[in-house]
C-alpha cells in the first residue's frame, strides 16, 4: 500500500498523525501533513486506513 496527502486539500487538522504517527509527519510551519515514506509498512496499514477515514478534508489517498 502507498499513501499520499494532497497538499492543496490538507488543512492541518493533524488527525492522520494522531492515528499513524509512524507514517505521517507534520510541518513545523502550518501543521500540514505529509507521508514520511510513500510505502506504508504492513504493520501500519490498518492505522493508515483509519487516518484516511478520519480526514475531514479527504486529503489522504491510498493506492
């Protein structure tokens, strides 16, 4: 599984980071999220799915 965050849609709610801090990192400037690595480790996939569901802006995509 791979994950991406649309920087145009992300508003810095940080919910993805709360669900999967091993996968997402937050900008020190505005709190916007980005994946640490596009490839999601097998043991983090369930957490990433929860992060996708929690994003109010629908900024996270998995493929």
